[in-house]
């Protein structure tokens, strides 16, 4: 498992390509649960960070996601 310091350095950027893009943070640990959500409108950008509490993010709607591994588009 990664150390807490390494995990907290992982960021992604999400750019909404339409109104109402939803970003949902999922918890880390034995039981995965929703713990936070945000809505973005077209053109808005959110910088999100993976932490010791956030292990995954679900993105609903048309958005461009920028990661250290490359870019991907959701909702296509």
C-alpha cells in the first residue's frame, strides 16, 4: 500500500464539457462508500486529490479528465 504522503500527491483535473457534471468521491477501506459530491457547469474546472480517505472518483456527465497517466473523456 502506498504511504499517506505519496497518496496525497495524486491529483486529477476535471473540466466540465456540459452543465451538471457530477463528481463523487468514494472512500478507501473495507467498505467503499460515497463521501462527497460536487456539480460542475460547462467550462468549470475542479482539481481533485486522492487522499487517505478518497480512493476513487466517479464522474457522471461529459467531462475531460486530466491525470498523470494521460487524458480521458467521460460521457461520450
